[in-house]
C-alpha cells in the first residue's frame, strides 16, 4: 500500500523560487478581503507617504509659535493672503493671535470667547479682507492692518452666524441651529444682510452645517453652484447670482448623503466638491451626475473601512477638516480624537490616489501659507512636514504589506531570505518580520526578545538589521527565522531621526513544496 506524503515533504520535493514585490505604493486598503488585495497594497502604513514609484518616510515637525499658557488649544489657523504680505492668525478661546513670524507670542490681536473660527478671503475696491464667523462671537473682518467687528443689519443676533463662503461676489452665511442662510450685497463684508429660508425643502429637519461654492470647471463663473448641507445629510444645490431675485436664483435639486462630519466638512478640489461624511469622502459631482465631471468612485473608497470607523466614533469631536498641501502632493484629512494624542491624519497622494496615515500630530486644525504646512495644538502652532525629526525626537514609521501567495497558490512555502531595497541617508536600524496565513498581528505590538537576539512576534519572528546609509541603495540579503505557511505579509518598523528613507521593492527567496 502506498504511503501518503507528509505535508512537510522532504527537501528533495521542494523547489527554490524567487519573487519581487513592490513597496506598498498602492497605499492603505481597508476595503477588500485580505485574500483579494494587490501586492502593492498595505494593511498598515503609518508615517509613510506613497509616491508613484516608492514609499518614503514623512518629514518631521517643529514648534513655530508658542502662545500664553492660559489660552489653551489653537482651534483655528486663519491665513490672510493679499499677495504680498501674507499672514497667519491663530484662533483660541481667549483671542486671535498673529503667528506669522513665529516665536513666543504674548498678546492677542483681538479678544474672543470661541476659537473655532471659519474664514474666507474676499476683496472690495482693491482692499483684501479676511472675514470670519464662529457662531458665538460677533463676526469680524481684517483689512490688512486692523481688526473690526462686521456690523450686520437685518439679523437679530449676528453672533449666531456660524459658517460662510464666497459665492458670485457675495458672502453667504449659515446660522447656528437654523435651516436659513443669509447673504450680503455684492462685494460687501458687512451691512444689510438678508435671510433665505430653506426649511421647506429639507424633509429631515436639522440645521445647516456647512456651505460652499462649487464650479464644475474649477473656476468662478456662470456655471457656479451654491451648496448647502444639513446636519442630517441633505444637500441643496442652487444656481444663480442673487437669492433675492427669483429670476436669477433657482434650485437645482435636493440630494441625500451620509451625515457630514464637522463644520469644515466641505472642500473644493479642482472641479470637485468633496464632503467628509460618516461613510467616508463623498463627491457632490456624483450627486449631480454631471457629464462635465468624471463620475468615479469615492476617492476614499479604498480606505472606507478605516475612515468610516474614525468618523463614526469621533463625529462630535472638533477638528475634522480637509486640505490640500501641494508641496507634497497630499490631500490631508484631519481625524481628531477626544484624546488628542490619538488624533491621526489620513493622507492621500493626489497624483496616485494612494492613502497612508500620519500619527504623532496632535492637531486641532491645519493651514497652508507660503508653501508651509501648519497645525494648531495645545498652546502652540506647529510647522508640519519639515526637517527630519519630531521636535528633536525620533519619527516612528510602521508598515504591513498585503498578504501574498507569490503566485504559488496553496503550496507550502518557507521564506529563507528577503532583500528590501532601501535608499537611505545614514546607518539605520530596521525591524522587520513576516506574518503568515492571515495572522492579524500588529507591528505596533511589543515583542519579547529571545536570548539569541531574535524576537518572537505572534508566531512570526522579528529581526533587526543595520542598513548602511550615506545616500546609499542598500540591497543586502537578510536571513529570516520563519515557520512555513501558504501566504505572507511583511512588517517593517523604523524609529529614527535625521534621515531620508525610501523603500523601493522587496525580494524573497523561498522553498515551496506540496499543497497545504
């Protein structure tokens, strides 16, 4: 009688294979089943940026401005742009501070009781204005020299104006707790303000949460729309120039979206208007089914699992917003947490659509000015994505690739060696491991070091190797202590500063035998 073959097989029945997989340039994937992910996808990708051909370590952060300790958190960063002397202001619950020059700031420009300002830059008769509301204090404007109360006539309580946008040369405002919007005259920053009620078109009630202008051609003109979104996820889209004249103002339609998250949930990007919702980022263009706009899937579709989880759990936490940082080709979504040390940023490469996640940036708000990225934190303003360290300390970055069968199906595989290809600027200690057979072990977890220096990690094995740098491509083979399996994911972690780190590919040498 013929004896059945043991699944471990003999060495004579095994074959050596080599395989090369790219660095996870496809970015985070929290949408697809583990077995269906592409080799370039990632399960974990923290403090890395996806580039078209590689993955690189994000830059660091440093204190830009320090405010008096009594002011608490910087809840809004407000750029003023006049083309020549741009400025950056910080809003706190004690006042508005000029933080343009950085350093230690001792006095405020204007007092206030709520730092959650929303602003817009406007112009009138050659003067550039910064107009701001927060739903608690009087509306204010800055004329390039000094701050003023924006006097509004026609509204009982102007302090309730809570959001605003500039649409066809008029300022439009939302009112706290109301389904009405308000609007000023052409090019006005204060004066007579008129109400336009929207309560009769929204079936779910609630209140207006956000407002924005939007153009399908990414400019400003006759094809512009005014978009109003409620707390319940209803969206009204209007077209025209003067809400007080029925001949020049018309409703395009009312649509439904998942509930929006945060007062800064709307963001214009080119010919798109994006909305942060509890189900991820949604496109207004898709609602209108416009032939002028490419109606693709949501830009956050690939990360909808993680982004939706963050938005649902922290929907009431202040700080949700989205902005583009062109210097790094990034779209950044600030995802706040009531425990600010757990605040993260979901970041998409605008060239490839690949997502990663930033940690250790405890941000309430973000702003870009003069090509630099800033965020507001507790008692200070921080410059982000600058230098090669986090306030002088190490940057910790972690990655876990998608599981891979290496084109060999269910054959039992034994990884013998691997060769990550890094481009680095100095000698670097890299921790790496292999996770097998869909184990959900997390690169963040601690491991216990065995006497021989190899660390056991959820049935996988950590290894530590020094990569020699000096702007050097390191591609040395490393041995791996690893049990056999049928599919594997690579885990990688670095904790260092003062370096440039680029991950290109990883080569594997393995033995493959019988089917499991």
